[in-house]
C-alpha cells in the first residue's frame, strides 16, 4: 500500500484548469442555445450575441476559477495530509 503525502500544487491546478475548460465549453454551448432561442423569440439581438460569446467566455472563466480552486485544494490537501496522513492507494506494477 502506497500513500500520497504531497501533491504538486501547480500540476494539480493545471489539470483542474483543463477540466474547467471542458466544463465551461459544455455550459457555453448550452448557454448559446438558450440565449439564442430567447433572443430569437423576443427579437433581442443582445441575447444572441451573448449566447455566441458564451462559447468563448465560459471556458475562460471556468478555467481561471478551476485553476485557483485547484491550487487552494492542493495546498489544503498537503496541509491536512501532514496532520492525518495521505490517501492510501494500491499500485500494481505490470
């Protein structure tokens, strides 16, 4: 049984940022459909523009937030793992 005692903060934050891009893109596409439909039904072009921009804006915002939260979580993990021990995992070498 191996134990993860320390997590590299930047490495974890970068991985979280990539996940944030993926989730932000999914939400951005959904927002584009919703705001596009709302704009078409009400004749408001601003909603359509926001819908299209959300495909770009959401992944960027989600990536930044996920990076910051990932860094905080990694630091907290390192502190807490120092107190109570790390996560135990079984590793099999093939």
